[in-house]
C-alpha cells in the first residue's frame, strides 16, 4: 500500500508551473479544507522561491528538480503537476522514500484531441490547405488525390494508459479497428479489440495503418522507435506522437518519412525546441505543433482535485490515487 500518513499539521508547498500557472484561491481553499488542522500552505511562483521556502516543506504540489532537492530535507510526498515525470527521475529522488503521485491517467483526453487533430490534418490534407492559403485552389486536384479515409483501418496503440485509451476511444468513433501493446497488458476496453504484451510490438506494427505512440519516457522507451522498428511499419502508414519526443529516434524518423511512411503527426520531437532549419519542418507529410497538446482548461482543476482527495486519504491511512512507481518511471 502506497500512502503517507499525515497525523497532524503539515507544511505544504505549492509550486506554480506550466500546467498550473496560478495557484488560484479556490485551489488553495480546497487544499486548506482537506489538509490536517493547523497545516500551513505556501505558494512559490518559481524554483528560486521554492528553494527559499523549502526547508520545512513535507508535501509539495508541483515539480521537484535535482537542484531543488537539497533544499527540501523534510519532504515526504510530491504530487506532480506534470504527466511525464521523467524530469523527476534523478537518482537521489528515485532512491529516496519520498512518495510520488500525480496526473497519471488524467491527461489523455486533451493529448488525444491534438493527436487526432494532427492526424486529420494529414489524412485530409488540411495542413496543406492552411500552408497554401488562397493558392490551395490551384492544388485542389493534387490534394484530393492524397486524401484518405480512416474508416475500416487499424490503429495500433503503443502504451495503453490514459492517452492510449483516449486515442482508442476516438478511433472507434472514426470506424477504425484498434489494437494495443503495453508493458502490463490489461483487459481490452475503450473499443480496443486486443491488448498484447510489449514483445508483440512487431505484430502490431505489421497490422497498423496508424501507430499512436502513447508511452512515457523511460530507459525502455527511449528511442524505442529506431530505424529497425520504423522499418517494420506498413508502407504508407502514419505515426502519431503526443507524449514524449525521445521515444522516436529523430534522424531515423526523417529517413522513414522520406521513404515508406505516409506521414507523421507530432506534438513532440527529440531535442526540443527543434532548430528552425530542422528537416521535419520542410516535409510535406508532417503536421507538427510545438508541444502544446498538454494544455486544457480542465487540467489543473482535475489534478488539484486528485491532490485534495489524496490529502484526505493520507489522514485515513488509505492508499493514494495516481501513484508513480519511481523505479519504472511511470
């Protein structure tokens, strides 16, 4: 059972960041109402302020960096405001007894919205029309020749967590067949017909017209989609990645897009931000956004609600929701 027992007044430090740019009064009110009586809540707007306030912090809602870590010696629990927690996986933190929870399973919807928007931009030539503007009419016939319909095709999902399930749910609405692989296969749901173990990735690639990369960044998934794996994708197939760019080898992806792949729908890429002259920006079969899929008006309220619920659980000795296995990295 993973929890932290809070038996009395607790020092809570809230650190604002990209996914929670403001610790709104209503958030702080809910946290205060859920925390043990007599608890203190401080708000840091950046890591410099967090370091100055961190000496007595026992619980953090935010992100802990390797540089901040020595400044929070009493820390017992971190509730992350980032879905990808690879930035927290430095040795001192991983090897500590500090419990890590976060947005695990809460962020799939808006990531999938962007993934599908980019995929449709490619398959329906929307990205081409936007780039060409008024000149698109002069290319109308060529654009129509490149458009495809997704009805009846197969989407293969690599990583069947919150994002994978959200991608699958939307694929069903488009009349697609869906299959998935995962390190820890679960019973099929959200319209997925089969969930296979990770060692059946090759089988998934051989069947998939669209491959959705929905896995976290770990030592196992770093450059998982290298030249050999990309070569196993079907000719004309598409790759979608809205989780972590480093899961796909950059040069290998460019080569595959110049070769047998139909296109890439990318919100993330290795080595962000990409240089302005990067080849991915020049390829007609790429639709790309600058790592913006994580934005949603619902994201921070959802995560704060989970943190508040976990504060209540901690006082009852109940297991936390959204626990991250620090050894696995997700």
